C-alpha cells in the first residue's frame, strides 16, 4: 500500500493545529507542501512533550514532501541549536 496515496495533502501555509499556552495561543503551520503521514496522538494526553521533547516524542506530525518541494525550502530551516539561539533559549 502506498502511504502517500491515502495521505491528506497540505500546502505550506496550511494550519496544522493551535497550541494554547497559559498566556497565548499559536497556530502551527505545515511550512512545506506535502502529504500528512502521521499525527502525534500522544500530545493530546501529554502536551508537555512539546516543551520537553519537541525534537523527539513531542513532534506534531510527520510529512512527506515531494523532493522538488523539499529542495525549495530546505535551506530556510534552522537546526535545534540555531533555533534556541534565535529564541533566547538555553
């Protein structure tokens, strides 16, 4: 079975979800055109994973972009350390 065939397709500006904090709320967008393969259902019961383990168990979703679309946006992404530096997080 082809996973992408049954997947929901998203544009780069598609809203994935809304993250609500005690002070505010944020819309999380897809950021890359692609097929949605998986949504992390663990976040419903364990929303703290977004803070404690965003790069592992706290992921929001898994997408599979087409190679041509990935190459268009790949250079604009920042790594974990650069993200922390930009956000002032240690």
